C-alpha cells in the first residue's frame, strides 16, 4: 500500500432496513496525506454517511476502511485509538454545554494522551489564540456565537493533534455572516498542510481550498477530480445540473 | 419572574394572612362580648343557690354525710361578678370538725372492725367496704361530740348555657343554670377535712387484738379514705371553663398539646422518629440514586449498542417487579421473608427496601434524562477517541444528571413520605412516633396532625430547595 495514503476506502456499503435503503452503495476512495478533499452532492446523496463512516461513527454494512494502513473495520481493532488521530467537526458543533471552552478542549487530551492538565491548557490556549478566542476560554458554549462555537469545536479536535480532520457540513448551521470566520480557520488549516475531508455546500470554499472534489449521488461517487475539472468541466449530466442549481 | 410580579405576589400573600387574622380577632371579640356576664346575683339568691347545692351533695352515700351537711351553715357575705360568666361568692361557713373526731377514734374503730371480721372469718383479709360502713356508723354516732369550727371560702358559680347531662351540681335558679365549683381546699374546709383523710388508714399496720398486737399486711389495708364514704369524691373539682368559645377551644388545644407532647416528654418520640425518617430517606435515596444510575446506564447501553443483553433483562425484571407492586408489600416481603431470617435488623432492612424501590423509579427518570441528551454529544465524545464509558461518565451523565435533578429531588420527596410505611415492620420513624403517642393518650387529632405537619414542613423546605436548585441550574452556562 502506498505510504502516502492516509485513508483508503474500499467498496464501502451502508444499508438500512435490510438493504432496502442504500446510503452508501460501493464507494471506493483514497485520501492522501495533505489532501483537502471536498465532498459535495445533493442532500441524501450519502456524503455525510461516507464522512461519518471514516471514523466509524456509522458502522458500514460491508467494505473496508484503511486508516494509516490499518483496517479499522476489523472488529478486533480498537477504534478509540484511531479516532484520537481523526478530528471531527460537526454541523451542530456538539460542544459539551456543561464545560467551559477550555475544559471542552482539554478533556480528551488529558484523559487519552496522558498529558498533564497544565500542558493541555497551554496547548489549548495556543490554539485559541490562533483563532482569537483566548479571552473566551472560561466561557460556556451557550455564551458563544455560532461562529465562535464552531471555531472552538475545530480547536477541540485539533487539541488531540490529529493527522486528519473530518468536517461534516461545518458551516450549514451558521448565520451567513459567521460562515466566513469558520472558513478562514479551515483555510488556514489547509494551508498548514492538514489532511482534510470536508462535506460542504460552500462551493467557493471547495473550489478555492480543496485539491480534490468528490461529487456523490445516491450513495455512489459520480465524479471525482480537481476543482477545475469538477466546477469548470463537469462531465456528467447530473453534476452539471447540480452545479447549475447551486452556483 | 419579574421583581414587580414578585412584589405583587408577596402583597397578596400578606393580605390573605392579614384577612385571616382580622376575621379571627373579630370572631373572638364578638364571642367574648356575647358571653360576658350579664346576670348579677344578689346575696340572698346566692345563699339559696348554695343551700340547694348542699342539699344535692351526699344524699345517697352515707348518713354521716347528711349529719355533716345538716350541721354546716353558709352565709354569703358578698357576691362579685367575674370577668366572664363566673360569679364568685365570698362565704362565711360554720361546720363540724369531722377530721378531729375521726383522728381521735380511728384506731379504736378500725381495731374493732378488724377484730369483728377476724372473729367471723378467721382470716386477716378484711372487707374494706364493710369496714368503712362500720366506721361510718361509729362516726355518725359520735357526731354530736364534734367541735364546731368556722371559716370563710370563695365558691365559684358559673352560669351555663345548657345543662350538661348527669351533672349533679347544676342548679336552676330564676331561669338561669348555675354550676358550683368547689376547689379541694374549699371542700376540705367545709366538710371537716374529709377530703384529706383519704388514704389515711393504710398507714395503720399494727393493731391490738385480745391483748396481742397483730400485723395487718399491706394488702389488707383499706386504701380508700373517708371522703369516699361521704360521696365527696363524686363532687367535681374540675373547674369548668367558662371562657368564650374560641378561648376555651384554645385552652383545650393547649391542654391537648401539653398532654400529647410535653407531658412525659412525648415529643421525643416525634423528634427521634423524625431523625430516623430522615436517616432512612437519606440513606435509601443515596443508594437508590446509585442503583438507579447503574440500571439506567445498563438499559441505555443496551438500547443504543445492543450490548449487555443479560444485565438488561435482569434490570427489566427488577424494574417491572418493583414498579408493579405496592411498596408496603415489598417492605413486608423484604423484611419478613428475606432479611429477618437472615438476621438483618429492621433499620437496614427498611433502608434496603426503600433503596430498591426508589432505585427503580430513579432508573426510569435517569434513563429519560440520558435519552434526552443529544446524540451529537455522544458522537462528539466518541469522535475525540473517548470510549463509551468515558463518554458516558464525562459527557452524558453529567448533563443527564442536571436535566433530571428536579425529578430526582421530587423522587426524594416521595420517598420521604413513602418511608412512613416503615412502621409496618416496627421501625421507630416519625409516623411510628405519632402512633405511639396516640396509643398512650388515645387522642387522634394532636399526634396525627403533628405528624402530618412535620412531614408537610419538611416537604415544603425540600420543595423550596429544589426550586432554588432549579433556578441556579438554569442560570449556569448562560
């Protein structure tokens, strides 16, 4: 296997209701180190399911996922260890409402990476400073705006120092004026060389930041390529009509 | 709530209390006015009432008593109307000194009586009634020897609204009913000290019989004194309460209160019971919450992941049994069927029962709480690499706990009240304390109401605390 491959997805299937609903219908894709992969497509196309399958939040019905060379769909693999290296950002932020921003960020590193509380706090404060939220460290999630919440959620994932970041429609739940601040953080992350998989409706972001774009429909990858191939020279009719609607 | 609304609510509450106080005051005032003494006795009327009373006193009991009454003369010196419906008669009296006469002859009479019955029956058991009858006859025969003595007393005379049934000392005069009250001191003076001689004879233990002294064993002593002979013990010395209705109600209440709580320190039954109740409630609530959380987590884990099949089934059976049977039966079964044979004491048995009982209800409450925590929270925790238990412990349970805290507090309140069935296995809790007082004093009102009031106050305090807690939880994180 190629050493540069971060995640290798092999004929992944996710069926509901005894196969009547096929959320993923044989998806194969490779994500290389430093890749920024944007996954686009109409709703119900399976793009979120694919993303959530990558760290096994969705258990696939069939197929294999190799993360850093390990088949994490194997029942014997301790998925928790691998999830530590896969940061995930959710549409609804999913910050822990009963903890301060700082505590949100330091909980997992202290419990899992066996670093001291002080070290974790230092690391968290550095990250917060990077996104200009250091003064909000003691605040509770309910006291933050949507954009601030999502930035904290990204920093919480980064605090674990993951090798890949998964974004599940990170800007969909935000007010339009707050989308920019979140995308800026993601852009900076991408420029820093982070491997990212982003399910998004922000075509501008996909075009500008991603180096690869995947278009999905009905649980299948319809088209895959560089942003210019996908956005400027779409081959399939379905992609053409999709882009006509969203652009 | 806005501060303005709070102020308004407080004002209304104060208004309601003020209204109750005013109504009560008006009722008491009207009552007092209504029963104010309006009838003034004249001296000759008072004299007549007294002689009527004297005529009523001893008739059926003894001839001697009649002799004494015949020799007793009252002169009413003055009449004074009391504050309420009471008239106080200041009387001069002249009577015979029966006590002196009695003391002079008692040993002689008693020896005679004893000797008579001893010779008749050859037993040292004496028939006290017959001895008294004999002594009564002797006293009557000597009555003329008694010295005359005089003194003055106050006699209380009450106007009555209605004639109480079977009361011998109620006189009708000029269309008004009167009740005469003689204190023990008054009785004693007028009737020659006959009240104080009661129990006198039991001190006589050795008498001379045919030249030899004979010990009368204690059991053969005559326990009742002469006052019995003359029927004076039937004379009510209980001062009737002539106060207005509400005042006498209050007095009755105070008496009842004294009888049920103060006398013999009976309040300690309630105090100790309350402590036991609180101990049972607190201990079983703590155990119950622990048990409830464990059960809830097992159930949720099974629902969400399909794991823990067998524990889940066990928990389900436990929940349906506890929720499907009355707590009292559970208590009786746990104590008498299971724990008593195993040698477990009552108190721990009660704690175990209530812990098991509340655990089942807490489990359902907590399960609801955990289910109400957004699934995204679990996903966020798991995506960071935390395992299921860590996610539950650090993320889900704290949030669920906050969400269900008010319900848990209510469960605690329910438990406090339910713990009252502990008396079925003889745990001396608050309820048991009340019932114990009830069985001693035979009053229902005071002990039962007291128990209810104590439960109520504790529940009110807890409810208030829960409200404060809820408010603080809502303030958090905002």
